């Protein structure tokens, strides 16, 4: 609901997407509804007739609380009235993570920080719980849990190398490409961070002569966290859709540098602190007299850290892996479909259809199944109490 602007942004958008959701609630009057959106909706503004921007979220809350009133002038809703149960009901809105005080929840109370609820990912989403006004119940809130790091859900997967998008794709060619694309200024920067020996070990090591398969036979113990047990299916006897992408040879040096620095520092340096020899040839990156300046995004290349939850997995992962570099420098690649699926907490026996780009899209656009199951449990309790 934040992508279209114009004089009547909210009305236009309601007509296209949001109004349809309101119609469903208003016509069917379900006991409970759940609505999810990105965190940015809390600060999104729309231009009013007087030219003064106004926040959209208070209007959304009002409409969801009184859906029949919101659609009084909607012709489609009026045509659907024969399917209406007969009485216009309003809804009380609740947060899944914070008990409501006097006056109801504050806007910020609807934000769910997934990393606080057993998800190996920093993912913040606005999720509303609506309960019909004639149902007298106070929903329980989600129980917080200890953080889940990448290593808890990825470290037991088979190690793989990436492919090469051009030329020969072999272990020997892959290792040669890493060496060739690690310039001297990058080696010096790594040496300054006590990573010279680690770099030499990787460049001279045996490497991983496998890029994975649609099914990789594998047997490994579950992680220690509840989400690991929830995702696991030992009956599979292996791992589904664990195959690497092919990368440009020039990106291998960047991936290796980013993952090594992240292994040492816990985070990938911003592009301003990168060695000039590894800087991507982007229009927003310029170098003048040895000084690097970046306009706009300065973390286009980002390795994930073993000991932390990952960055938010979005559909952009389908375009390239620059923001989702594997934490193991020796693998020097982006995340596979299965690794991305684990960060989104899809069960290991969930099979994604379509080509790889479509698979990444499905994963990035999804509500993570593990927190979704927790939300569904709250809704089930309400439905059971309401009879």
C-alpha cells in the first residue's frame, strides 16, 4: 500500500487492493482477521487536498475497526449485501506481541520483530489482529525466545562452491578465478586485519568440488533450537534444492573479501572502506584521489554473519546474491534456495516449483511459516473460545 502516489493515493489504492480486503471483512464478518504489511506503512504519508501530507496508518486502523462504515459508498459492497449476515459489526484491533493498554495498542505495538520469536532473520513486519466486537476475549501474546543465528540453521548443510557464469566451470577454474580477482590492495587490507593466513588457506586449499543438486543425500543432526526441529524431516535422507548459482569471476574476489571481513569483524564494511581494486563498477560509486564516495546504498555487497540472524530475505534475492553472501569464505558464493528457505523457516520437505528465479521470489515474498504457525495458534485459541 505504499507504492502508488497521487492526489487520491489512499482512495486509489483502496480501490485496487485494500478495498477488496475490506469488502471480504465487511461482507462475511469473520470472527477474526489478520492483516500483514511492511513496517514502512507506519510512516507512509498521502497528500491531502490542502497539500499537507497525512499518515496513512491511522486511516487504515479506523477502516479495519469499522469496515462497513468505510464502504458505505462502495457500489460493489452494496451489491454484495445479500450475502451479508444482517448486522454490521465492528472489530477490536490487537497486537500479537504486546498487551493493549488504555486506548488500545499504539501503532508501533503492531510491529513483530521476527528475530525475537525464534526466527534466524532480522525481519520486521506490521501484523494486525482483528476480533469481532461481539467476541469477548483477550488474545494471548507470542512468547519471546532466544536468538537463532545463521549457524544454528545453515552450518549442517553440505558445503558447496559456486559456479562460473563464463568459461570453464570446474573446481580448478573456480579457484583460479578467486586468486586472479583478489587484487593486491585487497590482500593488504585483509593482512591489516590479521586475515593473511586465512586467505592463503582458502586460496591454496582443496576446495569443494560440488555445486549441489536438486536432491543432495545428506544426514545431519538438527540444530539446538525449536525452529530447527520444526523445519527438519529426517525421513528425507538429504537436502532439497541445494544448488549454487554461477557468479561472474570478478565477483568472486568481492564475495571472498566480504565474507572474510565479516568473519573477522562480525559485519561487512561499507563500500567507502573497501579496497579500490574490488569496488563494483556502479554509477553510485566514485573514486577521486584514492577517496571512495558512495551515493545511495553503501552496502550492496554484504556477507551474512554466522553468529547473528540474517538480513531480511526479500524477493530481491532472485536478482543477485550480493546482499546474501554465504558466511563461510571457503564457499565463496551466495545462498542457495534451500538456505534462503531455512532463513524463512520453510520446512525442509517443502518443494518450490518453477525455475530458480521463481523459487527465490516465492521465498522472499512469503510470510515465514514458523511465525505464521505461532500466529495461527493464537487465532485458533480465539476461535475455540468463541465457539
